[in-house]
C-alpha cells in the first residue's frame, strides 16, 4: 500500500511520516478522496482520529465500504456520477486490517505478512501441530486482499502457504480447494526449503562491485552555517555557504554559494554585487530578484560540480572533513530548494549527491587512479 506514496505532517517540529490510499467518504453523497495514514497511528478521514476511532468511522459508514446502486458520488473538482451495478472490494474488517498493516510498515515493524512468515519459519524448524496451528492462525490474520502477495511470488501466489498451514488432509481457506494431499503437501515443503536455500545463498553472496548500501550512518547537513570561518567547523564546512573562498574562472568568491549565484546571472554589475555580498544569504537574496542566465537549469548541476571540486582542491583541510564521512549518504538540508536539498522527504538532494561524487573523486586520486 505504501510504495512511493509518502507524505508527512509536522507535530511540535517533528515530522510524522505517512502514506495514503483512496476511499469513499459518505457525507451526504459519496466523495472519492485520500485516506491519510500516519506512523503515529493517526488516520485522517476528514479529521485526525485514532485507529480505534477510525474503525468506528468505517463501521458507521462515514468511511464507506458499501456503495449502493443509485447513490450519488463525486471526485472533488473532477466529476459527479451515480453508482450502478457496483461490486465492492472491501469490507469494514478488511479495510481496518489493511490500515493497521500500513501503520506497522510505516514503523518498520512486521505487519501481518511478516508475522505469518515468522510463524511459518518456527513451524518449519519444529514441525509440531501446535506450531502449524499458530502458522495457520497467522496466515488467516493476513487481510484476504493481501494473502496472494504474501510470498512475493506471482507465479505460485499463496498456494504454498495455504497448503503448508492446512497440512495433509486439511482444507485451505478457499472453498474450491480440495483436501490437501500428501503429494501437494510435500511440494509445498519443497517450495519453502528451496526458498530458504536461495535466500541463504543470496545473503551469503558478496556483491561483485561492493555493498549496495553504506556502512556509515547518514550525515545530514543542516543550514546553520557561520558567516565567518571557525577553527573546528565539522560538517558545517561541507555546506555550500560555508565561508571558504573559491577561485573559479579567474574570480575569487567568498563561498561556493556566492560563486553559484553570481554565475547564474547575465549582467556583469549584478554578478559583481553578488560576488561581493557580505554573506552567502545576502548573495542569494540579490540573485533572487535578478534574471537567470539562459538555459541555467541545464547548466547549474555541472557548474555546482565544478565549484565543489574547486573548493575541496583549494582547501585540503575541508577535503579531509569530506573524506572523513567515509561512504555515508550526505543529505543536504535546504529549505529554499527541493532541487539542491532534501528536507521534506521528496527533495532531489543534488548538493548532497555532488558532494558524494567529489568525495569519491578525492578517494580515487589518493588511490592513484588517473583523473581529470
């Protein structure tokens, strides 16, 4: 349910991650809208409520799972219609169970599928009827709409699971399934044994080109930069607005930020005013009211990459600070730009990404690789 659908709300300065799904809310007519679900267990169905309150909203029909023929409906600002020959895919119990699963996943806790697979692992390690019964209970606790995705196998779907937890001679939750034969049960066991073997081989495999994820914790570069150099700047030195003079194109700029904004404009007098601004914030302010160079949106990433290379070439001490971040993801917090920064969970973080590139180039140079 989550995928790439990420939102958030802010509570006392803390960002609460959330996601959303479509539902109908009945308020006179039926409105197709977004149900917002948050990691702290609150659900916004035209008003924030707890999961328990949400369950009551569903059972009362405010959040609708029954769509009667002839009822009027609308999608705000787009269309109005009446239901005809409706086939409802949800029940109150199913919708509430899906929302509870979503809250678990937002908190990186095992959801009903995770709990089921854990119970199955216990059964496979110790094949008692008690453990099978626990696995069956956990399997049936998965919302019916999600059972076929439980194994992540769209060929077998949930056949191995429902067969395993039913056991020889047992019946699955699907009325059309015949009693489980010994042959079917043995095939289900073999499926899980192969699955465990393949997972163990995958986990033991060393990626050809090294790890896919960093082993160093993420470094977030917060916008708290001083206007004057400090003796021990730490990660503040990695900010574009840190006061480290940069010579670029025959001009000495007080910081990367000064250089970037000065190079973004066309008029020489505006360039000079930005380059000579007292602070990086002032440089940005002067640039805000000036016209950008034609095609700047296509040039800006390459210009910033060149400025960062110049900064760390010209300031070896700052280069050591960058190198000391090892392989950490660098998240550049920028309230003014979702292109350069990442402060809402959706920014492109190009400043952070370019810093990682320059860091890699510094490592390559130290290792003796030919460079630019």
